């Protein structure tokens, strides 16, 4: 089913811990998407911390390599939208 959509969105990458098998399955999904369909990933983790998600440095490097080839990296600095909205409610 994951091979059907033109766009795969992975939100909050690294928020929920994966076991080794889950990490391997996710790597397979990303590999299957490579140069075939678009992938959007949102995360608060920089690439150097991804090995803690996927447990295997070589697999992590291979995944990052596939993701960043032909990609755009957007970095948003500053306070999150949710945090800003929460603080605005507290001040009202």
C-alpha cells in the first residue's frame, strides 16, 4: 500500500522509538521510494542523532544518502508554532 501514493509524509521522525525490525522496515520503505516518489520528513533531530533512532550507523548513513539526494532541506529556527500558541493563551 505504501508504494501507491505519489507522496509519503513521515511526521515527527524519531519521536516514537523504533525497534531494530521497525528501523529495517522503515529503511526498506525509504529505499523503495528512492527516485520513484516524493518523501517529506519532519523532525527535530539533526542527522547526527539519527543513528539513535535506527540503531545501525551504516543503515542510517544509507538512508540519509537516499533522502538527501535530489532533496530540499528546510530548517526552521525559533520557537515552534504550538509553543507560541500555548504561551499566547497563558498571557491572555
